[in-house]
């Protein structure tokens, strides 16, 4: 685990949050050393230590491709079920 992720993990332990929303592929790749293509995991919860990661679209991607808003809405409805 990268030192920055160790520090982040340590800080997150003090919060009561157990869910982390990853906005975009770059953020997903920063957190996960997973070789599975991002497109196969987007919108699906992933286990990361004691936390649940939820990768979804970046805000920039949604602004540049408005047609993705329907899928993003469906993903956020899925996310709502984990809150």
C-alpha cells in the first residue's frame, strides 16, 4: 500500500464513514491495485479493508457526456441502498 493510502486509511479509521465514493477512473486506479478494467467495476461496490468503495463517473465525464446521466442516476440509486 502506498504511504499516502496508509495515511488516508489511518485518518478514515477515526471517521464513522464506511463508504467511499470514487468519482472517476483515475481515483479508482489510485485506490485499487486491481487489474480488472474499470468499466467492469463501475457502479458496483468493492471491499477495501473495512471500507466499501463505490466507483462511479467523474463529474467532468458527466459534464462532457450528458447522455451518461441516466446511468449515473441509476448508480447513485444503487449507492443510496448502502447508506
